[in-house]
């Protein structure tokens, strides 16, 4: 089987940020908590590859550490979505047209009706701005996404003859959902997972941009952009590099998602043969 | 058709009811006394008591809920604690910025996305398609507030073509106001247009693979004729949903962009109210936004039925 | 004088040759049949002629329609011929019409596209064409949408669309395959009368020899992208010069050898059964609507008996089969297996006596499991899986003509016919008394179908196995069953010993079904003997 090029490029891009995040626990070019007013607002150069900010901190190092926050927040938010949404969707599909199905679907519609960013801001503002509350706020809105994907994938599988064969073999709905349905919708969940991952990074950046994500001194990409805003006319590099980091990380994840879809979707694969 | 509208309408009312209970409950579960929360740590006990009274906090929970709903129905959204003006007045003033901005961005996004998505679908696999797919892939990845900052840097600070922020007010003249809204609208529209164009493309391609397109071509239609006469209307159905969702996002999700451009819009009002702990404003304006989202979805549902006869006649 | 003349038409997709130097002629006003199994290239031939082959296809050779070349035309020129000179209809009427446009608009569109009429005249002409194909104005106004019509009615709309401009040639690609047998007979009659009345030629593409033999003047037999034999229909079927034609013919009318057994004691008793299934829920918390699919069905199945259940789509046979498998609760009556009640809560040990094979060889298996696990799934019904379960799987696979080593492969490595064998192995593994065969051979090509029928007959003889053989195909049911039930609108309208029921049907519906079934021509017995 040929691995799609988008998957390779996407994985390489995202892998770069993952590696930087992991490496930052061991080593960064500079200490991101140390202020060095003398070296403030340096443009990119040989010593500070991406320049320094208004406190003289090394932007390259801050982006490395910021990757930690972005990735951690997005991963846990996706895990919340998959962990709660998938069982809900599977249960709804197992009794398609039943009361639980109806409630899950209406519940989904209801969550979608709430302006997600506003609610996320409300949650983080009320319970105090922190990375944890950002995770919860983003994670809540991932639940209906995965519930819907799991349900629609499962509903179409439930009509297939091998499910009937399993029922003739005396298997119950729970066991069929776990043995037959879940492995066959895993593709859908993985692809959606990468998309929600990238949306999570964007949402985390937006929340920390308005000061409701990870709190200082923890560096985060959104916060770095917020800090750069007043200095954009004379220190554009402060805005450029964190923004590029977000764009490339999100781009990498989206390309990975596209590539995984091509790789895993048996429908597409059959069509290509 | 009437029956269809009626069932949709009843589900609209039900959704609004549940949403209002959820919002009310969220405000209720805020730890501690809402009045104390709003006034902060150093508040005088007498001031807290006065606010409790004003908020009607001394009544029972169901009573307070009913009071709130009755107020919403009659246009009485309460009085803002921080601004000391009726919330309805505040929201109305802010809507005059947010609504035109959202419509402006939606129009831009749709005007860009439709032809671009169609072009990509018609030229599938050729250079034009690859260019569109590449650009939109990038467009989706760009955070709109960062894009907004770049726009400000280039068009406001360097080129000085547009103001860097603020809103003069509609009484200062249409042109000046539109000019102030252009950069924010572009910043909002670009990522949305990228998403919409991709959906348009895949939707058209999906319909092009349908049997009825083959039938149409067997009748003697060229590929272009088949797209125009049969694929477009069918492809529009999923695209409509996205446009509906985008409108509600543009109305509420503009919070961040309004912050970048210092626009006195609804999103910024909510954001400020949240940070200033003005729960009266938060409660009512979030409810208003949810109302807008649910209503837009309702309109999209009705539009569906207008496009798709299968929904209209059944039931 | 020929209408369509094809010489050395070849088509390949990538490195894959699909059509290999086809040459044939179609004369004005004749019915030209093209028969072949799936993958023979018969549909691709039609698409290539219409200029509708996939863009990645390379087409070479020559085709002339009324003396003018067809292959390699510019889009504009081929479009002028499509729909005007040559009309075409397809297999699947359910999806062939645009769901958001009225049938009137879609028929009129053919006339407007070719610039023959304005919209108003076109609608009038569309009305006339719809009347002609048997959709009268009173019941079928122009402003109906496709979803308001049945499959047969939609196929009539497609025909009206294709003949709107009175083309000289109509290409029909498996036009009746998706339809019930009585509807098929009506559509074939319609096509026949159109050929006679309008002087139009018909190129009829089908997998069904019986259909072709009943309607075609001349016929071409295709195999793997080649025409292996062609000529006047009577001549081809009388002489069958090519071994593949003979094999195809034998397989189409294949009757497996079975020993006659006297009926044993009753296994399955169905008494006055009523079933319904849920429709949609209209409102949240509202009562779901129920559709009554089975109404008062009674019959008995004896040990070792092969019982047929025939009926058209929507007659309730699938619902009944699910009830018999104990998957759905009954709304009335009772089903007993060895005297014990059947239902969703039945004992696992009883379930083990009752297994099933489904129609779709592709949807019947979890694609992520290996064959061993798939075949062993019914062991779930035993308190513990036997320790030597792999031996059981090996035996089951060997008994259906596969190799024991196949158990370590994945299902996608097998062809449709092999998959159906694996499905039978799965049904056999617990040595059941009764297997429900729900359209188990309907999705297979005739030659594969003949092999599976032989296997089923052999297994039934060897293991004294009972079958409930559910099918819409009367020929197959006649070939493999001892007794037949005929089902219509949820009720059994007639039952009796197979031969008796087919030779002397009593109920009007049974007679209608038998009359509608296309028949293979009588052929001297020497042709029926094996080549090898």
C-alpha cells in the first residue's frame, strides 16, 4: 500500500513540533523564564534565531516550550471528546431510532447551538483562567463532534449482514458495538481526531490570546501574539514566528488528517484500485 | 410544507427552552454568591445586599428563572451593573456593528468560495484545482486574529490605506464606516471562505459521481451543462448547512477579531462583561446569541425544504 | 444497411485492457442483445459508444452511427448525438433521476437541450412521452418528484427521457436487473412495443440469457472484454459453438442433483405469525409508527426438508426471516423450534440449531477479522469454545470446498463465490439442523451460482440439513427446493410441493409470477452435457 504524500509531509511538519516540545523538557537554547532587558526586541540573528521579545526572552525557545502547551491542551481535549463522545454515539446507534438516540442527537444539536468560543470564554473566566479550564472548555465541544461521527458510522454498519450474523451467533448489542463496530469506525475517529486536534490548537491559541489560556510565565503561542500586538509596527518578528508556528502545526495536522483519510478509507482505496 | 414548518417550529421552541435553562443553570452554579462574585472581594456588605435585591436573588430558583424569561420576552433584559444602562440598549447599539460585520464577512466568504469551489471541482486534478486546494489548506490553518494582525501591519501601518482599528459610528458616513469594517471582515472571511470552498468542491464532486449526472449526460448534456443544471442545486444542500453555521460563528466568534480592531461589537461586549463579571449582561446576551444560532438553523432547515422536495412532501 | 457499425473497438484503463477489438453491427429496428457475466465489459462497451467512458480510459478503433464516426468526437459533436440519435437507460432507476427536479422537467429537458423546442412545447411533448410509456396524466402529473414513484415507474420515466427525441437507437444497460420479476416483464414489454412502433433499434445489455432469448433478434456473447460468439438469437442458442456460451447456458438453467427424501419430523413450526417493524418517530417522545410486514403466516418445516419462500420485494419475506432467526419479537402468533419458542430471548443452545447465510458476499463479514475467527463466531453460542476449534474451522472450510489453510487469510482476499462458501462454512460450524438462506445466491454470477447450488444440495444430502431458501428467483427455487411457499403483501398465498406448484399453480398471483419469469429456450440435450 502506498503511503499518501500528504501524510508524509503532514507527519513531518507536526513531528517537528512534537519533537521540539519534547526536547524543550531537556534543553532550549535559552531559559524562557530569564529576563534580559538589555537584549530586548532583538531582530532574528545568529544568537537569537527568531529574535527576542520585549523582555529579552528568546522567541525560538519560547516557541519550543509553547508547543508543549498547545499540544497538551489539544490532545487532552481530543481525548475528552473521543472518550465521552464515542460511547454516546455507539450507544445511540445500537438502538437507532430509540429514545437514547433521540436524546443524544438533540443534545448534540443543542451543544452546537451554543457559540463555542463564547462559552469557552465564559467557562475559563468564571472558573479562573488556566490551561486546565481551557482544556475542559475545548473538550466539551469535542464531545458532540465525536458522538455524531461515531453514531453515523455505526448506524451504517448496523445495517450490514455481518452484524446480523453476529446477532444470530447470540451476541448482544454491547459486545457487537465493541467487537464489530468500534474497530470499523476507528478510521473515522482517527481522521476526525487529527482535525479536532488542529482545531484545538487554534482554539487554545485564541483563548490564550485573550488571556484566558495558560498563565504567565508559561509561554504559549497565543499569548506571545497578544504581547506582540502593541509592538507590531517596530518588532514584527515578535508576531511573525509564533503565528507561523500555529499555521505550520495546524497545517501539518490537517495534511495528516487528509493523508490518513486516503490511507484508511476502504471506500476510497477500493475506488482507486 | 406547512406541517414541516410547524414541526420545525416546535423543535425550535423546545431548543430555546432547554438552552435558556442551561444558561440559567451555568450562571446559578457559579461558586458562591453571584452578587459578591460580581462586586469582587472588597465589596461593602450593604452594596452586596442591594445588588442581591436588584438581581432578585432572594426569590426561589424557579421564580427567578420565570422572571428572567418573562423579561426576555418583553424586551426587558435587565440593567447592566457596570454600564448602568439597560442591557437591551447596550446590545442594540453593539448589534449595529456586529450584524453588518457578520453579513459583510459572510457575503465576502460566499462570494469567494462559490466560484472558487466550483472552479476546483470542474478542473479536478488539474493545476487550478491543486492551487485552490493548496491555498485553502493554508487558509484553514491561519488563525484569523493573526491574519488580522498581519493585515493591520501591511494595510494600516505600512500602507496607511485603512484605519488600524476603532469604529467611527454610522452617523460619520457610510464610506468611513465600511472602510473601518473592511479589514476585520476580510480577516474573518478568509478562513471561512477556505472551509466553504473546500466543502463546495467536494459537494459538487459528490453529486457529479451520482447516477443522475450520467443520465443527464446521456441526454446529450456537456459536463458543464450537467453541472449547471443538475449538480449545482443538489450540491447546494450540504453547503447551506455550513453557511448557516458560519453566520452564527461570525456573529459570536468575532469576539477575538473585535478585540484586535477595538470594534465596539457584541462579542467584545460579552467578553468585557465576562471579565468585569457583569453576569446580567452575560446571561442575556449569550441567550440572544443562542437564539440567533437556533433561528438561523431553523431558517436553513426551511431553505432545505425549499431546495429538496423529499423533505417537503413526506409527512 | 447498418445503423451502428463497430470495428475493432478497444478500451483500456491504465495498463488494464477492458475491451479487446470488438466488432459488431446493429441494424435499424432490431433488438441486439449483449450477454455476459460481470466484468465481461458489456456495460463499458455502451459507455464507450456514448463517449461516457471514464476520463482515464483510452479508446481506440472505429464506430460509425448512421455512417458518421462516433469515437474521438469533440464533446459538442457527441452531445448532439447523445439523447437525439442514441438514447440510453441504466440499471438503477432509484438513483438515475435528479431528486430535486420534477419528472416533467427532466423529460422535457431532453427536448430543450437539443434546441428542438421551447420549454412550454417541451412540457407538452414530455406529457405525450410519459403517456406513451404507461404513466398517464391522471395518476402521474408532470410535477411529481422521483421519490414519489416506485422503481418500475422511475424506469419508465427514464425510458420516456431516452426516447423523447425518437432516437434511432436505444441502449438499455441491465434495465430490469434491479426490478421485480413482474415489473421486469412489463418493462420488457414496453421496450418491445417501442421497438415495433417507433422503428427504433434496441441494444439490450444483460446478464440474463432468458431475457435475451425472449426479446433479441440477434445476440452477442461477451467474456473478458471479447465477443466470443454472435449471430441470430435462435442460431446462437441452437448451435452454441463456443464452449463458454454452452457453459453459461448450462449454468443458467442448472438443476443440482438431489436425492429425494421423505419428510422427517417437524423442526420448525410457524403458527399465525404477525410481525411489524418500526418506522420513524414523528416527534420526540412520540410513538413510532409501525409497518405491518407479516400478517398471519403459518407453515411447518421438517427435518432435512428444503423449503422455498418466494415473493417480490416488500412482501415481508426478510422480516419473516428475521423473526424466524429469533432477532425480532413477534406481534402475534408463535414460532417453535423443536417445540421451544423462538425469539430474542431464546436459549443459546436452541440458536445453535438455526444458522443463516445472507445475500451480500461483501457485507457478510467483518473486514478486520481473519477467516478462522469469522467462521468460529457461532461458537459463542456454546458455553465454552471447544479446544480444537481450529480443527472444526478447518473441517467446515473443507466441507465447502475451500482449503484449511484459508483460515489465516483476510476476507478481502476472496472472490464473491468464495465468500459465499465461507458464509456457508460459518453456518455449518455448529452442525445446525436448519439454515436460513436469505437470497444467498442472488448476488452471484450464473456460473458461480450453479456451483454454490451444487454445494448446497450436496450438503443437504450428506448432513440431512434443512433449508429455508428465501429468494425472488423462481428458477433457483424450483431447482433446489422440495416445497414452496409463495408470499405476497405479508401473507402466504399458496404453498405446495415444488413441481406441483410450478406446473399447476392455483393462486392467480403464483400464475402471474410464473408467467412473468423469462424462460430459457428448449435446447437439445446433447448441448447440456459437460464439455469435459
